[in-house]
C-alpha cells in the first residue's frame, strides 16, 4: 500500500505547500476496473478510473510493486493486462516510474530495455536474470534514465516522488515537503539502499558539498579530517569549513562523526562483527573511541545497542 500512498502523499503535500506559487498535482488511482482494490495490508483503496478511460496526454504514471507466492518463494506480480497497457500507452506520457518490484512490470513492457534501473534489493537478482538487456543496479534509492524512473523498495518511492517535485518545481519546495512529512531531507538517488548518511542535515545547495557528503559516507575508514576534505573539495580549509557549516547547519567533523556512528549502528544491527572490527571499518580507529561516541550520541554502549537491536 505504501508504494501507492507514499508518493501520493508527497505530491499532495507539494500541492498544499506550493499554494498559488505553482501548479500542483492531481493524483488519481487507475486500475483495470474502477472500484475497491485490496492491498497486501488488507486495507482497500478505491480506483478512480480504469485503464481504458485514460486517453491522451498524461504527465506521470507510477507503477507500484507487489509480491505473490511462487513455487520457489515470493515473486513479483506481473499483470499481463497492465503490461500491455504500459507498452501501448506509455509513449503518450511525459514520465513513467516504478516503485519497488513494479520495475518488473516496466521491464516486461520493454520500457527498461537498454537502460539502467533499480528495484527492491530482494528482487533485483531476478530482474537481472530475466532481463539481461537491463543494467540492474540493486544499490541506489532510485534511478532516473531520461523519462523513465525506477526506485528501490517501498518507502524509497517517497524519495523518488520528492526528486520529481524538485525537478518539477524546486529543491526548496522538495525540502519543505520533506520537513512537512518528517522525512529525511531528500536522500539522493545514488545513495545506497543500505547507506548510512545522517538524516538530520539539510540538503546542501552546492553540488560540490553534496558530492563530498556522499563520498564521505562511502569512505568512512579513510582520513576525513577537515584538511583532507578541503583538499578533496579543492577549497581552502577555512573557506571549506565555513561553506559546509552554512549549507548543512553542522560542522564537517560533526557530519563525519554522525556518518560513522550511523554506519556502526547498522553493522551492530546486521552483523556479528567484533566491536574492534566495527570501529575499524567505520573509521573510529579504536573500540574506545567508538564506545565514547556511542555514549555521547546514543546514550548507550555498542554492546548494549547490539543486544537491543540486533536484527
């Protein structure tokens, strides 16, 4: 259900917040037939129109995903009638997107041929196996290839919708929507489905600072001191520190520590790696530094955290 209602809520919030500043969005639910549709949660949604009545130009069509039980476990739902409608009608649409395993239906309709795409990490190997003509990348939150957009699992559909709002209107409106919905302030598309960027920092205006933040998250065990980061940004240390603080509302050191803490938290949740290994992989240098940071930021120790939140 969130594949449908998540993006819809983003577009609705954008329309409310934009007000008279810009044209908003009119969102409708389309299915093979009008009427109630029972989602996997058991909650029903109501289709406003049938596919047959959708004619002429359409701005954006977003295809949600779904799983069904197969002989070898869960498989993506592939609806032949929907696939046929997508293949026939999509040339008239400005933009086509999928959420989660909905990418499998775009693939079946031939819309992803020769393109890079993503989907939920669980079904990504199957998409790559069944459609070798597609460059399947299981890592990003979402991928944009021209007018075709694909997103990862479930909640990433809201990140995709935020990116569309930014593309249609402005980054400022997308940030307002994210704050209104109490979301992460626009995860970039190439952020990993398993990445650990801290959620409290606003999206920087500067592409250079945004790219540096993404690089930091992927290189936590390297030298991330202010001099090293300033060199990578091709800026003086003083200028870099000032620009970074102005655009992110935090210092470079605090951002690095938050990123390392989040990465360590994930490793403690998802692996049995010893504390010393977690500290090294996340760039803390020593278990003692990791302990001090967890105490200060999370009010607990790494061992206590793992005991409570081990997946």
